[in-house]
C-alpha cells in the first residue's frame, strides 16, 4: 500500500557528509511518523532519527549534533543530513514509514565511511 524510495548512500571519507532521501508514495494518507534506522556490523538494527507529522524529532545519542532529520511540506519525503561522519557510522540505512498501526520498510541504502 505504501511505496518507499531511498537514495543518497555512498562512500565518504571520515569527517565528510552525505544526505539521504526517502520518499513515500501510494496510499500515503494518515502517515504519522517517518524515520531512519541503521544496521551497523556487529549490532542489531537501531534507531537513528525519527520525525512525526507534527515535525517533532528524536535522535539516537550517537548522532546528536551531527545528523539532522527533516520533512518536506507535503510530509511524504524525509531527509537525513549526515555531517562529521565517522567510520562507526558505516552500515545499511533503512527508511521506515508508519501508517496507522502498520509499519513499512525501505530496502536500505549502504553508507560507508572510510579513507
């Protein structure tokens, strides 16, 4: 019912920046919260940042001050601006969309931080 399109991953040097995008389409009525999660090697999938329909945000402690989540005026697209990237940020980043009681996941985009 909800289609999720992610983009923006890639290879970047430590201290560099990347901007991830996630667009939701299809039956997007009643979408409440959208966010980014990541699977870092050796760890379980973890929350990175979320944003509600009212634009309230929440961040993991490990990314506070470095990452910024935002939402467009139509509230069907979110972005994750990642600055001061560290090697430990390397992993697969997933976009999640919550609609009523259902959750939808994107396929993920690879972020690699290495020199």
